[in-house]
C-alpha cells in the first residue's frame, strides 16, 4: 500500500486550557491534509476546483478516534490512504502520528458534487487514477 504523507505543527492557539489540541482543530488538521492530498498528490489546487470549475468534494461521513493527545509543539506526521474509491465518492483514512504513537485515526468520505446543481457527479478519470495510487488493498482494510 502506498500512502500520502504530510505534516502539521501544533501551534499555541490550537490547544485548550488542558494543554491538548482542542478537538475541533483535529477536523481542521484533517481538512488541511485533504487539501494537501489534492495539491501535492492529485496535482490540482482544491480552491481552484471550487472557484473555477464549481466542483467540490464536501464531507458526507466522518469517523474520528482520538487515541493519544496532541500537544503544543508536536510535529504531526499525517498519513493518508484511500480505503474506497467509488464513481463519485472517495473514502480516505487519516492516521496522525507523533513519533511512533498513533494519536488520531479518522475515516472520512467525500462526494464529488456539481456545486451549482448541488448534485453528485462522477469523478474525473485523472482524479480516480491518482486516488487509486494510494488505494489500500482489501486485506489492509479488513
């Protein structure tokens, strides 16, 4: 299995009074990684698709497990793989590590949508081919 990797730095403003990342920031980290996948792996700026092509990939399902806290100063290794590649949707697995410690495990599904019509549309063949490169095997998703 191949995976896309990026990093996130935990900043002072990301933590709550308990000294750990406030959970809504985790969703922001996941979306930042999602945009990095588009730009660095797929080869398309996500905002350009939205603005110029009026095509987007809104979140339609999300599961997030918080395994270990993230703290101010942590450099988080974000590993992204595709667990399901549909005609008009993709499901991505996000694993956030600090060192060897898994801190967050998330699985999120997005749908390819015509933003003006508000309806699902098929992904382009080029996008499907890029996501296929990080598609997990059936054995690894079981």
